[in-house]
């Protein structure tokens, strides 16, 4: 079964719990320049009506992953459930995956001298648990589940954010007004 994420920007309160849960579960050291899940703020509009939209972004485990295609040693591979992973034994840290990923997901860890990225918490998924980032979100802005269900929940319609359709990301965004539901 393939999985994916759904993010409702109107529900996000920018608490960064998703970032913290990700760092803790993946045991990313404090002070390391790597963040698998990152909260971004996209600002649009102008005075007197500026707008800011929060986006929780990580590796989208794309169906057409450019990072995987760009890796010259085939260190990036896809599991049957759609998780795109880096084989650290094979990785030569050439950073080609980083150059080709439009989401800036693969990152170079200056301490380990290796490329790293979101794993989709495949180890949790194997235990029938949700990824750490989706488990902790207090407003349910970040959700995770079977791609067949998630893909139909929203569209890539966040102002100021363009999704490269050629990658076919397993992430959907929506900015609907959930307070009226």
C-alpha cells in the first residue's frame, strides 16, 4: 500500500511540533544543520493586506523522484509502499540528489558527511504507526494515510507555492476555511 501526506494550511498554528517530533524520532542531534521536516512561512500580498501561509514540508516521496534518478550510484531507492530512502552504505555524498530535488529534501549532514532526508518514518509504518510528524500535530493540520484516500482530500492550491507536477509528489495541500465545517 502506498502512503502520503495531507496538509491543511488553515489549521496550522506554526507550533513546529512536527519538526520537533521528527528530530526526536530520527535522533537528529541538536545543532546539526539537518531538518527532515521544515515549517516554512510563505508571505504574499502587500500592505494593507499582507498574508502569511505556513507549510510543513519534508520529502514528498514522489512517484517520479528526481533525487532517485539523479543519484549516480543508485543509493536512493523506493520501497513497495512508496517510501523513498537513501542507502547510506552506497551514498558517496556527491549531492546530486540535493541539486535535483525541487523540495530541498535531501540534505548534507556536516557531522556525518552523508546525505540524509525524511524517511517517512518507515520503521514506525512497519509497526502500523503513523509517522512521528503526523502523530503529534495538535490541530490535525498534517495528516498521513493511504495515498488513495489522501490524494482525494485536497489540491495543490497554496498561494505562492508551486508544486512541480513532473515529480508527482505524495503530498496534497489545501487552504479551505475549516472553521465552517
